[in-house]
C-alpha cells in the first residue's frame, strides 16, 4: 500500500523508512494505526502530547479567564472619564466571541446595538429585529463581558407606545439580557418615557441625530442637523434628554460643529458616531471597523480588512480537505498499544495480516 500523504508529511524520515517496509503487506487500518503508535515517541508526538495536557474544545469554552480582568466599568467610572476629559470608548458586540474581544481590548462600554439586525442577522433594517432576538444576543455578549459597561438597544416597537411598555421591556433587557443600561432613540418627545425609566432605576443612553429605527421617516440614512433650524432643534432634544436623566447621549451623523456645541452645553457625555472628534467619546459598529463587509459609512475607519483573511483561510481549509492534507497526524488521537491490538483482533485485521504473510512466504 502507499502511505497517505498527510501521514507521510508528519512522520520523521527515519521512522518512515522503517515503517513503510513493515506496512507494505498490511491493510490500511492496520498500517495507519501502527504508524500512529510508532511515531508516538518522536519529538513531534511528544510535543503534541504535552500540548494536549491542556485540552481546549470549541464545544466547551475554558472555565478560567483568558485575559486580565480589569476593574469593572460602572456609571461612576464613565462619569470620572468624562470629568477628566478622557474620551470614552464604545464598541458594538453581538455574541459571545465579539463581546469577549471587546472586553479583552479594554473598551469602556460595550453596546449590543440593534445594528446586529443587519450585520449579524441579515435583515434589511434595524427595525425588523424583535425583543426576543435582542435578548438572545445580549445574553451571549454578557457571558463574554467581565469589565466593560454593557448597554443594549431597545428595538423598534418596544418603547414608543407608552412609558409602561418601555419599563416592561427595559426590565426584561436588564433581568433576562443581563444588560446594565438600555439605549433608545428619540428627542424631547421621548423625554417623559426616559424620565420614568430613570426614576425606577434603569440607566438610559439617549440617541439623537440620525436615528436608524426612524430612517424611513427621515428619508433614509442621512446626516441630520445640517441647517441652523434643525441644529437648534437637536440642541433642544439633547437638553431635554439630559434633564430626563440620560447618563450619556449618542450623536449620530451630525455635523462636527453642531456635535461639538452640544457636547459643550451638556453636563453629561456625548458619544459620537459620525459626529467628529469634539464628542466625549466614540462608538463604531465592530463589523464595519474590522472590514467584514467591504463598503462602510464615511465616518467609519476600517482598522483591518478581515474579510479577505477569513475567506482565504476557509479556502485553504477546503483545499486541504480535498487533497487529504487535513487532518494531519497531529490532529488525530492515538490508542494505547494493548487496546490497539485488542481492537485489531476484534475487527480481524491481525488475521488478514497473518494470511498475507503466509501467502508471501509461498511465493
């Protein structure tokens, strides 16, 4: 028989030369199993054995911390950052791995934004996602968040009817979703609802400017506050949300001078997304800044272009499987010799080997 390429590439030459001769008359099961056993003591297998002492599985995340856990970020922490003029960092996350990465990076605030409707679930707008879907994703992010302050969007249709509706769904987001605060869109028309939420102890992150849940009524995803009159109305909205008890306000797609002025007149932080450097902090959608979907909004800086790397890795995997290069010998598990012999007797491979040897002797 010919030795499979994926085994031959991983076995030291001296071992291989001895093994191929001995395996020439064996069945494939016997030969492969014997080669695994004979290479067990080589440096390759020794190093693999050592590494396997700390086993890690995709189906069982490690129980221990894999990154340094910093002090928990709280509303008081955010307030201190704001007071000393240190920009507040915010990043979206939509599941356990993205939440873990944001936390590991030392980001101050993690936002489970309803943008996940589009970037994670493939919906055409943020308005389509439901409260149950948001809860599902928020719980996943929470499991990966140790230190970052966790905020979740209230999706469209879960807070606009009245304050009681907003409280009911915000409580669900905190209790079931494990969030520490909620974000909702709207200006002074939402101030009474926000006031009720904060009165019952639910922290609220406001959101004005371009409000994606209302993009249809805004005529699309367009910059807001470009006229003096609209800028004035936005300032009034910001002041109303501050008065209602918001701990911070997101300013999205707002001209830089307007956002800077709003930040100046408020006594709470502003978090900009397409609003310039004059805000108290910044937020981006993780998939945008990592370059997972190609085209991004003007306001987004693409820090990596991971789509090409990921697709390339997947293509390499596919090619390795097709060619037999994966799995290689280091990706397989050996058996104790005694159990291997018992197994071979059980499946009759040792009998076939003996029959082959007898036949060879009579040639």
